[in-house]
C-alpha cells in the first residue's frame, strides 16, 4: 500500500513560506531506486518473538541502498543548504531542521513519493505509509558546532520507522559515520547506566556509496547515532519517517519528546491527528470484529483499548511536569 495515511495538510500556518524557485520533484528524473542487498532482523539484535510480534516489522535495518539520482541528490543538497537557516538545537542534536516539508515542495514530494513508499513496504515486508506527522518527514541533521560532539547522540527514535539518507557526499567526510548497535535497548540502557558506549565489535558502520544513498531503520528499536566528525566538514543527513498502516500494533513513539523541540503551532495538531488516525483504525476494527458476548467487562475493555492512543495523547498534552529528552549519553 502506498497511499498516505493522512494526506499532507493544505492549511499550513501563515509563518511557513514555500522556498521560491524550486525545481519540481520528478520521480522519473530524481529517483534511482534500488533494493538493499541485505537486511538485519530484530531477532539478530536479541529481541524475543513476543516483543517483535507487536512491532511494525521484524526488520531492524537494511544495508545502504540508492534512492536518488545524481540530479536528485544535487537538488536535495541545495534544498538542505537553503533550509539550514531554520536550524535549531536540542539535547541530542546540535543542528537540525524540523518541518522542512512545510517549506520545500521538493522535499515534501520526495518524502511522500509513492514509489519510494512502495520500496519501503518491500524492505519492511509490511504496509507502511509516509509518517502521519509531517514534522517527521524530511528531518535534517547538520554538522555539530563542536567537533567533539556526536552529530546525533546514541538513542532510539521517537518514531517507529525511518530512512537515514546521506545528503552530502560521505566520501568527503573524516568521521561522522552513521552507526547502529547490534543489541537491544535494554542492553544499551544497562551499558549507559555504567557510562559505557556500545562495544566496537557490536557496532555496524553504514558505508554509503554516495549522496542520495540511505539505509532503512526500525529506528524505535535499533540504538544508533551519527558519530562525531574528526575534521570539520559539511555533513548533512536526511531522515524520513514511516508508520505501519496496521493500527493494532504498538504506537512506538515518544511524542512527548517532541514538545522539547518542535514548534507548538504544528506539533499539537499533528499529534492529535496521528492519535485520531490510530483510534479511527482501531474503532473500524472493533466495528468489524466485535463479537456478541455477555461478558460486559470484556466489551468495556475492548472499547477502552480502542481509545488508548487518544487518552495517552490527552494525558501527555495536559501534563505540565518536567520532561527530559531520551538518549543514552550523560545529560
Ligand atoms: Fe535517530
């Protein structure tokens, strides 16, 4: 399935202006999609069957594969440089641009392209859609201000699935590799408790053949980072989010972390729509599948469980307590 779970919104807040003089995204000209040569599975990282069964896909990561043609990669680099002026920083990442798809039609149309989404369905071996929340589309990371800082610290994502694409040419970089840990989140939490990083022999470094190459990641389950650069350089990567279209599966988000980085005029409406979309899917399943029974508690429990995402979103949005952004390095 390659249709959008929620169509990209038309009613964008006034303060978001489209970049002028952008080339129109043309999949025939700008994409050069290739399937990855290999996949790594959550079971290889140490997750058990029960845990995997409620997640979007059993796939953990792919080997690097080509997404963009040289022309597509050139335009994306130019787009990223134009969006750089909107960069913000957070606890985890020194320089990033969120919401770029509200400013660049090229980036938006690349991120929601049906043929790219179809490739992602094949890689993840399940139906996925471009992320329901446009803030999770076309996220960009830029070089940190301090050389010794990681581009993005060891973490797992606030969303289930994504691709991580090199926008600048990785051959020009000394350091700044994309790395992931061949272990579980629980193992990483244990290492982090003792101030340790993943052992090198259990870290995979993605080797990208050029700009416009990406890896697919089950970002909410795979602990990963953008390593520090050894020499100052322009390093830009783009992260595009996806969701499983099966709303019965775990949500696999940490929406609350976004309150620390994202513009509120976008975030809360996007979050509410996501929760409404998940709940709609669950209510539709309930209408189709609810059986006759005299067990009133069972029926009440089914109703309650269909509303989980809405109730969680309401509780998180109303909560005024302190919240810290997740990552595995010292705060
Ligand atoms: Fe990430």
